[in-house]
């Protein structure tokens, strides 16, 4: 069994057995030689009721959940294309799927002996909706390893405490409206239908100023786009650095935990050896004490016989 299989088994366990299952699976991973996996498994948090039901949905009705996630893809495409008609068409289907999946989830939970309160049912629906809106949240729900319910709040996804969750924020593509330059044309009064551009020197100056202004706006827009690109790249680099540092800290913590466990095991071994040595020493002391008592008895008997022999000799 590897870490992924152990995690699947852990989150498939009944809600009330989570802690016992986690300890047993972590012990098995360690026995199999996967100390790192054992430590990682011990760090997994017990899911809330809403998260547990969402995990149950992912395991029991994956096809219905996939249908919801596929609808999320359609929503994002329509949003990226600024297709209002398509969005209005998809919205009723969104509510219908959320209603149906929430009812199925309540039934599945009931089969497991878990009745859903109104608050839990609302958190479950918010989790399913976040899975539809945010592709990373959808992937997390589909995996079935949630420890907290999710909620999309406009700028991203948060957990039940209101803290930002570790899912990727939704960043739909948006198309900026394009402006087409219009040319002013008129017919030549001499007939023949030929189009010519007329205007005074002042009109030409105004047109040149407008062209310069348009070029300046385009340059500014390009600079803004470049600035946004630089900021996004720098933000991505900072995030990568933070993730790398977090990974390093985690690995250091795991290494420290492994070293501590090794030290504990070594001390346990030394303690057992010391106890064995103490037991042997106590047995030796007991044996020597018995032998000493026997020697003293023999010595007393010998002294007694010596005194009696001396008395018999004196009477002769």
C-alpha cells in the first residue's frame, strides 16, 4: 500500500472512524518502509461533515459529479466569449444539477446513518457550486480527499473558516472590445461614383492629432498589458518561491520527525537493554546472597564442631 491508496482508504472510512483509521494506516505505511508517507498521512485533517458528504458523492456517484464539472467548463467558455445568451441558457441547468446532486448526497449520507442539518446541506451545495465555478476546486472535490467544505466568494475559493483554500483561483479569459477606425468618405460631385477624401488643412491637422492620440492610447494600452504581464510573471515567481520554501520547510519537518522517531526507537532499545541488565544484576545479587547465607551456615557449623572437638580433646 502506498500513500495515495492509504489516503483513499482513509477518506472512504466512516466519519467516526477517521482517527483510528488514520493511525492504523499510518502504522501500516511505516511498517511497509514508507516513513514519509506515514508522516504525511498523520498530518491529514479529519473532514467536517459537509466535506465528508462531498467525498462520499465523489466516490458513490462520480458520473453525476462529472456532469456538473463539465457544465462548469461550458460556463467558463461562455464567460470567456462574453456570450450572455449562452450564460442565460446554462444558468437553469446549473441550478437543476445542484439541486439533484444535493438530494442524492443527502440520500447517500442517510444510507450511512448521517442526517444532514440545514447548515451542512447549504455548505455541501456551496462546495458543489465552487467545484463547478473553479476548475481546481472541481479537481479537489473529484479526488474525494476534502477536509473542509469550499465556497466561491468572487475572488476565489475559501474553506469553512473563511480562509483562502489551496485551490487555484478562477481567472477566466476576457476579450476586450475592439474598435474599428472609420474613414470619412463622400461622392465626387462630378459623377461616376468615385469616393474621395476632402477636407481643409485644419481638418487634416485634426485627423493627424486624432491619429496621434489613438497611437498614444494604443501604446499606453500595450504598456499596460506589458506591465500586467510583468506583474503576473513576478507574482507567479513569488508564488513558486513560496511553494518551494513551503516544500523545503515541510521536508525539513518530516526529516526532523523521522530523526526524532529514530532517536525514540534508539532510546527505547537502550532502555530495554538497561532493564534486561538490571534484571540480570538483581538475579545475580539474589544468587550471591543465597550463597553467602549458605557459606555463613557452613562456617557456623564448622566452628561448632571445632569447639566440641576441643572439649573432647581436653577431657582426654
